[in-house]
C-alpha cells in the first residue's frame, strides 16, 4: 500500500490544529468505497468495490489523443481524496444559496492547495497534477447496483452517477484570465448536500502523516458512527473482515494479510480520533470491539455511561 508520509510523530503545530475541530465533509458514497490509491492504469476501464449489498463501479474519464488512441484518466491518490473532500465541503457550505450548482475554483493553484491543507509553494509538476486530478474527478462516472431479496425474488436497482454536468479547468504559473469552475449534476449536488461530516484537522494530519488507507478508514468510520448517532441502534452488526476487504482492500490476495494491516491502521486512526475530541473538550470516543471474524462498532457513550462498555470493547480513553 502507498504511504503518503512518515506517521511516527506529530509536532506542536499539528496538535494545535487538532484542537480547533474544524469541519469538512465528504459525499457518503466515497466514505464507503473511497478512490484508488494508485493509478489503475491508462488501459483500465473500471474499478470495482463492494459495500454490503451495493456494488460500486467507477469508470474513468476517457480521452482520445491523435497517435495514441483511447486513454483512461483516473482520479487517485492523495490529491483526488483532498479534492473530493473540498468539493463536498463547498457544496454543504453553499447549499442554501447556490442555485446554479457551480463550484468556483480558486484563481491560483497556491490558494487551492492552502484550502486543501497543503501549505507550500506549488512545484512545477503540481500544475499538471492538480489539473489532471480535477479533470479526472469532474469527468468520471459511477454505477451503483443494489441487490435486494423480497419474497424469494431478487431485485437489482442500478443508477449511474456523473459528478459534473460541465467543467472549465485550467491553471498556469500566472494568474489565468478565465476562472475555473465545476458545475455539478443535480443528483450529485443533492448527494453532497447530505455529506458525512469529518474533522478538517484529522483529514490534514492523516493526509500529511498517515498512510493512504488510514484516511479511507477514518472516512468510513465517520460515516458509520454518524449513522449510529442518528439512529436508535446501539451497535452495528458484525462487520466481517472479508466484507471490509472487498470494500477497501481488494488488492490483498489473502484476507489474513489485509486484516493484520487494517487492525494496525485502525489503532492509529482511533488514537488520533480520540485525541481530537479530548483536546477539544468533547466527548464521543471511538468505540469498537475486535471479534472472531470481524469488527463491531458502538455508538459513543454519554457522560453518564462513560464507565460502561461492551465485552472486549476497545475504548482508547
């Protein structure tokens, strides 16, 4: 698995950032499956992930170049994840007054990078990389198939989702005369208005100091815990290792190897999750149990139930 940076330590400034507890958002479908960590390749036409009874198939942007033929442009890696969070966050912030569904991009790449939590001067390669990733995100489409069994009859509901209705994207080292923008489709806009809330500081730290899959685990946990907080359910059913592998670790040949890495990453994410809350004076530590065959998540305890826990519960307090 790709590592974005060394995850051994956090400096004082990063811990101060944790304390602020700013909010970002991510479209819930991408909390469930995320995006490729590495480039699937110019010849790869689809990327498949499974979450429960839903199968997600992502198709990349397809371009035809004279002399090269058809090529596929994929959103992947750190920049694609940060951009998806940024777009989802802009939609949530503008949902009450933006009737055009147009997200304006900052006029300079440096400004966009700072909004993504990347505080450095753009390198020469950044201009092409960011243009490439924004274009790939704007132009891919996704098919979601949900399978249900009712009265011994199996039904499949399939819908196709395209992120953008249209886009106009371009950057150079000089301030462009034209503005860049993405106009989202009505369906994507609606989905993003109901995005899962994330801690902006957790996103920044995991992207700067963690492995790529640790951000994916954090986004997935946020979506599941958010759902628990807004339901009458105290805990999730057992989430099997094999189902988690299909969701975010299908590059592993053996479930055992995936499970070992997932547990290690989960512990790191949980320690950061709880530190964020404690340092901000908030409650709701991540609560989960490792059981035979899988993982179970629990709704955060209120202060009156702080001393109670489920059997074998990992509370990291």
